[in-house]
C-alpha cells in the first residue's frame, strides 16, 4: 500500500467539504463537519500518515498567512485569514483534532 500524502489529504478535505457557498455557518453544522472530517482523516490515514495530518493541522493554526492557508483560501473561496474567519478556522481545527484524539467520546 502506498503512503498517503497528508498535505494532499488535508487540502482535498477542505476543497471538497468547506466550500463557502455550501457551508451552513452555524456552530452545530461546523461541529458535525469537524467530526466527519476527523472520521475521513482516520479512515484514509493511519499511524504515521495520521500523525502527519495532525502535524499539518497544528501547523495551519500557527501560520495564518502561510502558503498552505492561501491555497485553502483559493480552494474554498473563504478568506480564512480574515479576523472573524480565522477564529472560526482555529476552532474548527481544534474540534477536528479533538475528534481525532477522542473519537469514542463524541
């Protein structure tokens, strides 16, 4: 089995499921989306690959103006680095990470 490209997996997740014109901008919807994202990450990546996904997600939280954030902004049509959206993005990443850490508790 070939190794998973963790960066491509994260980019594809946002490209497919976080499109500006398709999102429901409500807390309950973002929580469900975070859970589903975590489940997809865990399904497609495991072991070292999943650890790389986690590292990428944590890195995104620290790099508001980085190239990968800019790519996600282009792909999703959402200015994630905007002040309000950045708060939402941070919270979304935290929820995904929480679901990855404790999948059975949710």
